[in-house]
C-alpha cells in the first residue's frame, strides 16, 4: 500500500480527482468514476485493479487498515479530516469514504464484450432497460438483480450512467459485481434482435396495455430478457413490437402503475419462483 498520505491542505494538488465532486458528476470525468460509503469501498477492494485512489477520514482508515495493506503501490491512499474532505469534494462527506475508480472503456461495455459470456444454452436472465434516466432507479435495478440472481443487465444509450456516484451508492455497490453492458446509440433495436436470434433469449416487455397478459400467466422460458422502460412514457412502440410477449402487473384501478424499480423487482421475483419450480 502506498501511504497513507496525510492531507491537511484542501488545495493539495494530489487530490484533484476528488475535487468538486458534484460538479464533475454533472460534467463527467475522463475515465474515472466516484464511489462513496464503506460497503461500496469493500466491493471495490475485491477488484483492486479497478481502483485509482482512495480518500478516507482517519476513523475510516483505521477500519479498513488491514484490507488496505494488500493494495498495490499504484493505488495511493489519502487521509484527511472530514472538514478537509468536504472542502475538497464540495459537499459534506459524513461517511468519511471516497474512492476514485477506473471506468471501463466504451468498447468493454459493448453488449458482446460485457455480456458475451452469457451466450449459449442453459437458464439465463437479463434485465434490460430503455430510457431510464433516474439514478435511483438505475441503482435499484442492480440491487434487485443481485437479490434475484440476474445474470446481467443491459441499458440503451439514453439511460443514465450506472457509474454515476449516487447510482453506485443506491446499488449498494452491486454495480461493481453484476455484469452489465450498454448498447451504442442507434443500435438498440438491432441489439434486441440479436438477443433473440443470436443469444436465444425470449424478450418479455413489462408494460401495461391491451396486448399485455397478467404477469402470473406467463410461462417463463429458459432464457429471457425482461425489458422495462421509463416511468410515464413506458416502452416505445417499436421496442414493444420487438418483444415476444408483453406482461403487466395487475393492480388497483386507481393506481395505473408502480415505480419501475419496484416493477422490475416484482418481475424478477416471479422469474426466480419459476426457476425454483414454484
């Protein structure tokens, strides 16, 4: 481990990657994503090759000291008081943990590259999202995926970044452990077609409408991709048409729909029931 390096000056140039975090969340970073909370750092430490650097309060450093000993010298560890951390990052870091991670390349996130190991035969479940721009929902997708044994997640180019700091936190760090990919802009319908034709996946649209069947009536196939869309507009007609079946979650007539993250959890629960023979 390289360090820890004590930081007492908020202007310390070594901490530029952690500076003005919220502003950079909006503008983006070149090849870097930001993570916070103990749980997320624990998951990152399982793949140290993804770490760029770590900034901890003295108390949090003591909690992680044993695990940090295994880090390569190429990953610097800095410590600073909470007030100094806040001055650097631009917001109060009450958790005392910030970690900068190395973002995968766009090529690595291509569906064939990121999820190609799921091609073939045997049971497989994908959660697929189009047009979901709420970071809380993106993070919740990963929590649901991990809880219900999803093999991978796939997003279209209009979804928000799964490595956005809040999405990583809401996911409880599962965005770092569940395989996921992102389709290139303009390739969405071709990607869905490839899932069916080349990957052997049945495409299941989760959407209400006159052509939908109740979720509990679905005869689950061995290999499937559950496709969800943004709250409000839902799935575009072209996407619905590209799917093999449309299912809905019947509910009280006064409530037209539920949150998309909750809906995905309900669908995945039914999926795992089917895999368990229930």
